[in-house]
C-alpha cells in the first residue's frame, strides 16, 4: 500500500486508491461500483470534497475553453455522466454547441440525461455509454474534448489520452479538470487533514457510504502531479500543453492542442 503519488500516468492502472489490484479489469469494476452507489449524490460528493468550490472550478474550465458559437461546433465530454460540464458548455456557446456526453457508468448517465431534459430542453446533447479507453467515434470527430474529475478513475490513462487525440480534429482542444497537488505549504497540510479525516466521516454521516469517499480521497492523493500529468499529455501527441492551478493546486486545469 502506497500513499505516494505515481510519477507517471501508467502507474494508475492497478491503483485503487492506496490499494493495488490485480489488473485494470478489477480496478474498472470496483470504480464502477463506487459510481453506481454515488450517482444520485454526485454533486453532494463534489461539494463535500471541494467545499463547494468545484462549481467555480467548472465555470473556470468552461471559460478557458471559450466554446465557439459557430454552428456545427462539436465537443465530447468524457466521464461526464451527470452532464454538469456539458450543460455549462452549451450555455456558454449560446446554445449552438453540439455535445456528446460519454460515461462508462449507466447510473451516472441516467442522472445526466434527466437533468439535461429538465434544465436544457431542446439542447443538442447526447448521452452515450462508452469507455474512455476506446471511444466509439471516428477519427477527427470533435472540436473539443473535455473531462472533469474523471481521468484519475480511468485504469489506462495513457489510452484515454491517445483516444482524446484521435477523436479531435486538427486544431482541436483537450481540456482536463482534475484534483491535483497543493503547492502552498500551509494549505497542503490543512487540505490533507480535511481530505483524510473529515471527508470520509462526512460521507458516512450524510451519504451512509464511507468506503466510496475513502477511495475518492485516496485516488486524488495517488494521481500524478501537474508536471507529470503534463508529460503524459505531451506523450499522447498534444502541443502547447499547459496548466492553471486553482485554489492553490487543490485542482488544476490542463490544456493541450492537436496541431
């Protein structure tokens, strides 16, 4: 059992929180079970884990993406089952963007489709069950690929990044929002205490599910830091790779272009 961050994306393949599992199939099955359990409380989960800041971070991500208002501009939001990012993108585009939400978890997709029908009736949004490691889309299908708080749960992150590059058109943008490594000396200790002591306890009290919250906290701690994740993005072929820290590095946005 290791509490250290992995130094490369490949290190997450058999990492289920701080535990090591037999392979990516076991990790995927265990992650799926977590998200089946928390699907109806996903926003609550993010509120607990970020102190409500995830809403501001998602807004910052969409602002940095700056969705086009050009008719026919297409994006895919991967691991975005509840539609939180996709609906923000459609709104920011003035309703012009055509979006596809992909998630491996049917429970998450059901929540997202229901919300979108209520909040954005008539929006050009499709909800599709699929695997980030093997997207069922043709090459060069999208102008933008987004993924928020999802890539650390993918067993083979390198494969997911390869797929992101493949489905983007030349000139397309990759944008990822993920919990990351805090870079402020005092904040890092405060956040560590909050993460490992408070969040699982609150998860047990509010959602009656301590184990899921323990996994999610541990998965954040294991994920590659900003520099190492940038290396993985470049390895997939992206250029002009950069990142922006949010709230002292509690989260970070990573950007890359297919040029």
